[in-house]
C-alpha cells in the first residue's frame, strides 16, 4: 500500500509539472505576438502547438491504446463492481493515458487530469501489487499471495484513491471519493489501508514538489510551505451569517439544475458520437474521424481563448498581485524571474514595488477574459476563489467565460483523449457562484475597503464550485472534504454542505449522476446496491417477482462423474463461465444440486489426464490420484491453444467416450443457490451483497432449474423482462 | 433526518451550556476560599458540590435507568450490528443519560459528554422516526412507513452521527465516526442521509450558540463567528518540514503503546468491577456500592484537583491572554465581566491593558497545574493546542497532569455514570504530545520570539491527542477529519495522519480497540465483517470447517399443515425466534425445507382461529380465509397475556388436536438456507453480509438438518466449538 501510494504520488507530481511546463512554454512562445496585438500570429502559434499536441494525444488513444479513452473512471467503477474489462489495467494503457492526458490538458482543451489520474492510480495499484505484467511479459516472484481477485480489487481501490489524493493534495478526500463513488465493496480494513495509501501519495507529491522547487530555486528540500501545499488556499476566513444560507440555497438549486442539464447534454452528445462513429465501417476511417473531432474541438477552443480577450480592456491587478507574488501554482517563483503572467495578456507591462510603509503597490494590469479563458482551469479557480477581490472580475467576463466553458467542457468530455471533468466542473461552478456573489454585492453594496464580510464573491465561487460538482457527480461527503482540503477553509464547511446537499436533491429529480449515466451508456452491467427498476415512471416492486422470473432456464449441468467427451463438447459449444454440478444418489431420486465449478477449473482438469478413469475402474476414488486445489485454480489459462487442441481431441476422438472424471474434490461446495420461489428483491440483494458472478436456482427438491448471471439482473434487463408482466398479481397466491 | 439533526443539535447545545454553567458556578462559589489559600474550605466546597452532583448522576443511572450506564456507545454499536438490547432506546433512558452525563462532567470527573451524546442522538433518531413511545404510551399516526427495522436502524445511525457532529461541531467527522465505528451496515443512500442529518445538527448547535450569546450579550443572532464555531481553533498555521515526521512517528508509537496500555488497564478494571459487583447478592446493596464507587472516584479526583495546584507557583500569562480574550469557550465573554479565570487559581489578580502601540500587555499570572487539572478537559485541550505558547507549561505540570489524568480517566471509564472518553483521550494525548514538543524545544533551542516554526509544542499536542485517541479507539479516517474540523488546521493533516496510522499499527500489535474489547466484555454477540478466530496464537482457517460444525442440530420444524396443539406446545416449550417449515410432497420423499416463519407471526396466526381447519375439511385451501401479510407482521405482540392464555388453552384442550393451520401463505419463502457442507468461512460471510438472525442448514436433499443463529458464530463461541478440533484434516476429503 505504501509503495502504491508513493508511485501514484510520483506520477501525480510528474503529471502536474509536465502540464505546467508545456502550458507555459506554449504561451511564452506566443508572448511576443500577444504583446504586439497580433491576433493572427497568436492564433496560428497557439493553435499550431495545440494541434500538434492533440494529434499525439488523441492519436495515441485512438490507434495505440483505446482503453485509455476518455477518462477511465467509469471503467474502473465497472471493474470494481465486478465486470471484467479487457486491457484497462496494462502498462500500455498506463503510458498511453499518461501522455494523452498530459498533452490534452496542456493543449488548452477545457479538461483536467483527474479522471485519468484515478485510472493511472488504479493501474499502479493493479500492477504493483501483482509484480507481473502481461504486456511486458514478466512475473516477479514477490507478492504471490496478493495474486487473487479480492486483494487485487483492494489494491486497485487504494490506487484510485491515491490518484485523487495526489492530484488535489487531499488525502482524506481521495479516500472518501473512492468510498462514495468508485468502490462497490468496502470494509473497514480496506478503508484504513486506502487511508495509508492516500497518505503516502499526498506525502510523496508534496515532498517531490518541494524538492523540485528546491532544486530550481532557493527552496528547501522537505520543507512543506503551507502555501504550496494547499491548492486553492483562501487566506481570509470569513465570519458567517445565517443569511448567507439563502444565496447558498439558490446556488445549490442552480447547481442541481445546471448539473442535470450538463449530464443530459453530455450524454446526448456521447450517444450521438457513438452512433455516428459506429456507422463508419472501416476501422481506420472511424479512428481518423475520432481524431479529427478532437482537433475540431481544439480549434474551436483555441480560437475562443485567443480571440475573446481582445474585446476586454485591461483592469488594475491590485488584489491579484498578492496571489501572483505568492505563486501558488508556479514551481518557479515569479519574483525571481521576469516572466509575464499569462493573465496580463496584451496589457502593458507593469511593475510592483514596496511603498514607504512596506506595503506592496503595483501598476500592473490584467485582462479579465484572458485570466479566465486563457489560463488553465486550475489557475482560473484559484483566481475566482480568492477572497477580498470583489471587483476583479465583472459580469461580462464571467458570463462569457461561463457560457464557453460550459459548452466546450460538455463537448470535450467523451472525446478521444484521456481527460477528466473535475477541474472544468469546479471552474464552471466557480464562475456562476461568483456571478451570484457579484449580484449580492450590487444589491447590498459592500465596499471593498470594509473588513471581511460574508458577502464575498470568492466565498460564493467556492460554494458554486461545490454545487456544480455535486450537481454533476452527485457526490456529497467526499466533495465536502475535498473542498475543505483544497481551500483550507473549515469555517465555511456548513454552507458548502448545504449547497452540496441542495444541488444533489435538485439534480436527483431530473436524472442520475454522470458516472452512472456513462456506465449505462457504455452498457456496463453495473449493479447498484439496491435494485431500482422503473417501468415508465412506475417503480416496479421486485418483491412481487421471484427468482424464476429472471433466471435463464434449461441450464447445462455436469454430473459428479462426468464423461470426458461430453464435457469437452459442452466447453466447446458454450461460453458460460461456471456450471452447476449435480448428483443422482439413486434411481428413485432426482438429480440434486451439489455445487459449481468454473470453466477454467474444468480446463485445468482436462489438461491432466492422469485423473481420468474408465467406468470399468470401479469406484475406489480415494485411492485415485487427484490434483491439489492450488493446481487447478488459476486466474488465466496458461496455454489457451493447447486447451483448445485438447478439447477438440476429446470431443472428436471416440476413445474418450469411455473416460470419466470425478468432479467431487474440485467443485465449489459453498456455491450459493436460491430456491426458485425466492423473491426477486431478495435474490438481487444476495447477488449484489455477496458479489456473486453467477447464482444457481434450484427447486424445492434441490434440482437445478436455472442460472442467474450478472447480466440477468442489471436494471435494463429487468425492465425488459418484467416491464410487460402484470405486476398486480397477488404475491401470496 | 432534518428533524433528527435539529433535535440532536438542540440537545447538544443544552448539554454543553448546562455543563459549562454548572462547572463555573461551582468554582465561583469556591473562588473566595481559593484566593485566601484556604485549602480545606476549597476542598470541602468543591467536594461537597461534586458529591451532590454525583449522587444524583450515579443514583439516576444505578436505581432509575441502568441502560444509561456508562457510555451507551457499545450498546449502540451492538444494536446496529443486530443484537436486540432492552430499554436502550426509550425516553426514560434519554433523560437519565442527559442528566447523569451533564452532572458527571460538571462534577469534575475526568470524563466528557461524547459517548452519552452519541447514545442520546441514537435515542432521538429512534424515537423521532417512530413517533411512538412505549414508556409514555403513545403512538402518533405519522411516519408509520418508517416503523420497520431497516429504516429504524438508519435513523439510529444518523442520530448517532449527529451526536458527534453536534458535540464537536464537526459534521463530516460525525458522519465518518459512525461509518467507521458504529454502523455495521452501510450503503451510499444512508451515507448522504446521515450527511444531511449531521449538517442539520451542527447548524442547529451553531445557531443556538450564537442566539444564546446574542441574548446575553452584544452577540448577533445567526452570526456565526468563526472563533466561536471552531472548537480548538489554532491561529498560526505552520509551515512544515519533513523532519517533523520523525517526532510525529515517535508520538505515534507512544500513542499506540499508551493506548494499548489504557485499554488493557481499563478492561481489567471493568472486569474486576463486574466480578466484585456480581458477587454482591442483594440488588440494593450492589447498586449502592456502585454509587459509592462513583463517589470514591470523585473524592480522589477532587482532592487531586484542589490540592496539587498549591504546589505550583504562578506563571506570567502573556501568550495565554490572547486565548482568554478571545473567549472561545465562554458564552459570556470575560472582557465584559469581572470574573476571574479558573486557571488563575490562587494567583494574585492582574490586569490587561493596551500599550502605546496598541499591543496588549498583561501582568496576569496563572497556575499551570490549575489550568491543566482544575479546568475541564475541553478548556485544557484548548490551552495545550495553542500555538506560539512555547513556555506556558513546564515539564512538572505536564507530567503531573498526565499521570493523574491517565489513571483517573482509566478508572472513571466504566463507572456508574453516563460519561464519555473522547475528551479525556484527547487530553491525555495532548499532554504527552506537548511534553515531546517541549523536549524538542529543549534540544534544538527554538526561541519564542522567532517566527512560527514547526517546532511548536501546540502542534505536537494536537498530534499527540490524535495519536492517543487512535491508540485507544483505533479510528483513522474519522479521527483525522475530526481533528481537522476542530482545529481548523488543514495544513497539518499529513502529520496527523501519520501519527494516527502509526498509533493504530502499534496498538493493533497488542490488543483490539477499546470498543470491541468492551463489546466482548459485555458479551455482545458482535459479528465482525470478517471472521477472525484464534486458537491460542494460531489463526483458525474457517475454510477447513463446514456449516455443520457450528449449527445446532435436531431443530424443531413445523409442517406446512401444522397441528394447532403441537404448534402451541412448541411455542411454549422453546424460545426460538424462528422455525423452519418443511413439507413432505409424497410418501417416497423426505421432508423438504420450504421457508421460515417467526415466532411472532405464529402467535398472530394463532390469535385468529377463523383460519383453522380440521382434517375433515379437505384441502380447498384457496377458498379458505387467510390473513393479509400486514396483519401478521408486527414488531411486538399487541397482547402478550392473551397469547400466553391462548397457547395454554390450545396445548391442553384436546379439541385442538384435530385442528390444523395452513402455513403456506405466511412463510418466508426467501429465507436463505445453506447446505451442510458449506465452508464455515463462507457461511459466516453470508450470515454477516446479509445481516441474518438465523440461517437454516439443509442437506443435499433439502432436508433441514440444523439452524445457525448469531450466537453460534460469534468469535468466542467459534473458539469453543472449533478450538479442540483437529484442524489438520483434509478439507477435500
């Protein structure tokens, strides 16, 4: 766990630093043109660099490792819920995601690195705990005891949490995020292992940041400056009035409404995108058009970013100067370099000096729209959250930024680059939160010079950010903690909580969270912890149905003494993962259910023909050789080709008709079975709570009558199966 | 949920205010004697008032409502795990706990109000959601839909969380505390309902505090001053160095060791106490001796509190003056009253003025030991956490306070008053944390006048508090969040996390957490989420055992067509809560298992004799009258006396020998059953995860062969049953 945390922390640090470096390199190259007000050259320069980045970023995803696209978060959620997804956890995907994410964010698309960081964290958790890699083809002799699906799931969970912890420097927030959104199974032991992992991740990122800083500058290795650590530190804690809850509730409602709108538009765009791309038949052209879409989005985004700021005048940067001098985001402090800040854009250069009383004075100016649209989202959030900067941003720039950001981030999410939505969500929310704050200021007329009061646009920006994030993701606890951890403002926890709660309530009226909508769109057989099936607008009461209503009947069963040829035949002709084993005690009795055995175990058994016997051998089973449990339980068949060859041989060669195998020592005697009259609700709970993959249905005499798999009880399948039934039948009859 | 939150918040507010008022009243009465250095009169005065309080507090618990004793927290944990406990959730217990807790804390015992607040929160959650009270004998026609055990459990969970949220003003911390320690069952819907409940509780407490403040003073209703809101606000955030992690780890190790020691001593004391008291046969004398023990503890505590400070000289209160003037704890700000602070004790009165530069100067002095021992724990923690007060407390006072506090709080916990352990734990930890901080100062020689550095005893006090709390309770996540919420110091979250993690790891080497030790001491059949059975030092692998090893064989079963007389007989002669129902399809077949039916359902059925039939009636069951499911599913039998009378009549009257009842419409067809060869591990998981109360064991032909109840699979029962088995037998054989 500690190792995973450190690795994820290192990855998070590099992601952040490389994005920062590339982004600033880009704008430095364009700086000369900006200062000359040469719009076309700026545009060409920024767009050119951006396009080059996107070609690599999107090309990687499209042609090289499709599993990296777009954010990986739904895939991780789906995997932890119990769905197997190919390739999402291999080394190729890791590097693909890393490069694609870094370049996509640096290119200026309205997206953030959070979703991919969670995905990368999960990959690290997976890979490091196993010390093996299929892609690289090695398997080290460490940690073999962790090579089972339960431990692997735990490591993935912890890695995902560490991803969030590292990117936000919010260890507890990362842990809670995983608990609330990502993990489907959870116990207290896992909780504190994840806690430790997140701690190590945040610690490593901090340590690397400071040491890197120290390397380039007069910084001090291992000296954690509070100001560097906390992402969006707000310095003035505000006393709070109960009246502040009224605008908070308004912001919450707005957040719920806009969040629901965002989800609805995003899902429509994604569904449309899938439809269009699926219509293209040739792989290469389909992939090329995905790439072209990403380029198109970048072109639009870059055009807006470069063009819009020319319409805005320069504004004195009095209170922003504090932030710039603190340099929360730059590894290279600006007071030792002569670099211009991006937000100064085409404004004349200014200087900063200290007056006789030692107070900083400045005649620097900055461009509001450039600060909001050109800067990357993180820096923008920083500016918006800042307290005591009542008049830095006007309605015009805020509204402009809001509309473009909302639309473009909605369009960007789901395109063929590895990108996350968290920063855009926080940013959009911060924009309208600040608008509400400005409105309040206009109405109540608070003077800037007054002592800190609760009517502060910076506070409302934070509330807005939380509300929109909540409206889209429907997170509550983890979001509140993350907000506290990134702003270091425990005082406003109550208003944040209110905004988050209201936004979630309002949003839930319209649709479900973005992640669950994406899971549905991607047809993951995701199982909620509680079944909730609607027929039209009507909630179907699953107590009125029984297990037999959803099971797949006519299951192929195996016998305790199974004929080899028919077994091979069964394995060739079906693709089920597990088979019930039955036993007929004597002539009078029916075949009763004993347990289940999985496909891979059967294949492993068939590869060892010393355990076969002919019917003439009699039944001294105990003296016959049998395999140990460890020998047949494998994650993956060692040699698929050989198995296929063997199966073919067994099923066609008539000699194997007379061979049998005794399945008794190998079957899973603890396989859960339910009787067919079990209520469907209860069946679902058993399936989901115990994390089953398949559930045998038996009748009251313990005969196998059907099987239920994960796909059978996903919500949409249940709607199909039960929607047209007459649900008014009496359950007691 | 909102209502529960508000109620709990109100309760929390009153608890806090009344304790504060009583405590200060007591010391004001003694103030004159203290100033005259009249030790005996002070002692008599303080002890007298304290004894009076304890007589009421302990007397209430001992004679009036034993369920209130001591902290209620293990009982709530046990209840939510699925154990029914009598009387813990009624109105009498609520008031008993309230009064007992308030008086116990105010009397000066080394305890806090947290455990009882959780208990009271749970009672409110229980009572308010049901709108009925057995004790008061009413049942309102609201919320009838919440009168089922699942919803009730959720409301109790939320109420318990709100208790913590209110007492610490830490809404997220409360929620996580419940998640980590209290609740056994948990889903995401409950999480955010609890979130809302905790939010309302913290909000209500805040609102009441400010309005109360406004009533007495120039405060302002609904205006949340940051300083009033945050319990132990530390003002100077410190930049952190990586070297700070070394003393942090040392503190963590200390916390783990001392925590384990504390648990071990406390459990020994409690076990001894139970042994002694159980040896006393007469109820009245036993209760009286419980009361006397509480009085004895108070006498010792009060003597130490009053006597020790006389040995300590007066110290200038330069940096403490800031805290006093801020008045974080007093509802009545001291700068408007002429009251002396308790920590001034027998020191001469001083004054505070502002010098020419507007800086506060003071010649006040205070008594270190009085500040630590006489003040209540909350105020003490406040003083210890304070940053920049490097030289306020010396080794002598800290060591003295530490030793007395550790011993007395260990003795107090478990005595017959409603009291919590959280404040004493935080305080003990803060004491040794500050000692470590002082040591560091001595070694590295940091000057007080220097700019804030990470070597600050206040910071280490906070780390120490977290580590000791973690060493005792083994909490991680919730503790970290609570520490952040009460100190408003996000910056030091990493060191807090490290200390907490180390303390937990070290502590786990020695014993389990205090709460689980208490649950074991009280013989609650508590089920951990994972089975962990040790035989001596050896972990027993439950995979090697099967369900049949722990089940109770020879179960009494019911038949689908059940004879009334034998049913009544069965109900009289057994006290099982549920019975399996079996059915014999034809002569050749064995009796197969169909489902279960509970005792209360059977009693309800027997009260309706219109559904009885004689064997001569034939079997046109569908035309016979039957009861609706709602009619027979009751939480509690409406008239126990009548049922007993009926049962007697049925079992003795020979006429009922020929009557039968058809159980088919009433039995629970979704009752989970496992086959007897199921592995014990898997059986435990199914039992625990699904939250069962009883589990039927069947053989492969679906015949009932045994039952497993909660008591059968508790850890100690498993040790008894399996400990002497030969666990080397081959599980595959």
